[in-house]
C-alpha cells in the first residue's frame, strides 16, 4: 500500500491538486442538544469527529460540549476561562493528544481522571516529515507542505472509517463506565454507528477501486489515513493559507503543475475564501472543488455531518480521479 509523501518536485502525475492548509480558534458549541443540567452524562470534546461520535452514541440524555467553534481551525484553539471550567466539570473529556495543545494542557490540569485520549485506543500513524526523500528532487519547481506540527503522530484518524469504528467502541465503553445505567444504550448505539461506518467504507472501496489516476496532491497532508486505506498516494506541495492571498510565486508553481501534469481539479479546504479559490482557478485554468479534512462543519462543507461530508469527499475524489 502506498504511503503519503511530501515532495519538492512538481513532476508527479495527477489530475487533482488539493491545496488544504486546514486545521484554528475556538469557542463552545453545545449544538442545541441536551443541556448539562438535564443530562445523565456531560461530555466535552476537542474536535468535531469526536463530537459527532459522542452525540450519536449518547443520544438525547447526553450533553455534548464542543470546544472548537464551527469554522475555526482546531489546531490553534485557545480556551476561555469558561471552557476550562467546562473541562473541569465534565463527566468525560474526549480528545486527541497532540492535536490541540490548549486541550492537552487543560486535561492535564483539570481532567486527567475523566479524560480519554483517543490516541491511546486508536492506532495513529507516525508523522512522516521525511517522505519526500522517496522521490527525485531534480525538478524545476519546489513544493513543500505548509503543515501543522502534530508531534510524532498524525492525529487525523477520523478520515479512516475503520479507525472511527474503533473510536466509537472506545467512547461507548468509557461512557458506560461513567454512567452504568446507560451502558446497554451506549453500546447499542455504538454498534449502529459502526455498522453505518462499515457501509460508508464499502462505498469508498467500490468507488475508488478503479480510477484512471491514484495520485492525490495536497497542501496540508491531513489525508494520509484515507489515501492509505484506499491505495491512493498523497503528495504534499506548498499550499495556500486560508487567511492570505496566494503569492505570485505560489500561483506560478501551481500553474506549472497543472499544465505539466494535466491536472483538471484543484481542491481547497472549506475555510479557503471563495475569492482566493476563484483566483487560483482563473490563473491555472483548473476547476476548484472542496475536499474537507473534517475538522469542523462549515457552510462550505460538502455536507452537514460526518457521514454526509465523507460522502461529499468521496464524490469529489471519484470525479477528480476519474473513477468508474
């Protein structure tokens, strides 16, 4: 199976260039569900995929407090005093160590006994900053990932539905320990969720099994779990920051890749301003679409929850890679 790569070379065959620098600021979002005062169990989550799992498993009797606001980048989250108090008062805290330093610190100080680091129960891939050595560097243009420092491991496990199933079972077990009266419900709901995830994985297998192209070029290499699962190759290049316009040199390098490798689609993350995406499309002549790293739900996400966004990503990949 192929592994994700970060390369300096532009000379790599692909039809899809994905410029995703994703991963921001935060607030508290209870999602309009059960309030902590009325709940059997109060759960705090650091990032959206864990929020989705907790809501699906916990149902109406569980209050879920999400620390990262929709549309914010979770890596840069800074907690308010209120949020630190919510971490302290929660029955359970679900997080991924290394993804959000502010959450790591709050857990260490306020919730070490009630927290579940999902990285302890889901096998995370090691970070792979040196993968560019697998490719020839003797090319005219140089590209490097503008990524985020996640430490020794890649935290984006939720882009692999099989690992999401493992996380669902682990969350259900911890919720059952914290509230034994609801144990059978939590485990039943986790079984339902894992069944849905299995179906989703089968959709990916069918759709991506026969494609004309298998190289996936990204600016933010958040998609290694997904590309490895379905035998695609993720290739990191210099991306475009959602907070700034691309520089002329970036546009020139991207345009060269598009022309030299017959790239038809440029994927941007949901946080990318539409004006920036339009600039890239106009300069390169490629179509611009969104590929969502699922770090939160925004108005530009290709769906309104985890399953629908994953299916939106699948549709985008299938189209760009010319899958049958």
